[in-house]
C-alpha cells in the first residue's frame, strides 16, 4: 500500500522534500536520532511514496541546513 494524496496521486518531489524536513525537525525536537537512515525508516513505516534513498535524504538535509544538529538557515534580518 502506498501513501498518496487523498485524490490518489503520489507525492511530488517538492512535497517529499517538505516531508523529509518535517520528519527531521519532528525527530530533532524530541531529542531523537534524526539522520537520513532514521528519516527513511520513518517514511517507510508511514508508507510515504516515493521514498527517496538515504543519500538523497542526506542531500536534502544538507541543502536545507539540517545537518550536525542544526535546524536550518537563519534568515538575514536586514
């Protein structure tokens, strides 16, 4: 069984990126392990499809500043 939108279509790439980010922050905020392997396992457990590879999840986290205990990039206050 594949987790899809209620209208029956799989998640888009952009939606998958947002799901990865939300899972990462959810785990981080609870003090749990929040690396790419754990995120992929969480996505598999929730039947989210398409499930990206561990390396792709790692690139998503890096691209959005969500590595090494960080919670993202700070916006420039100016």
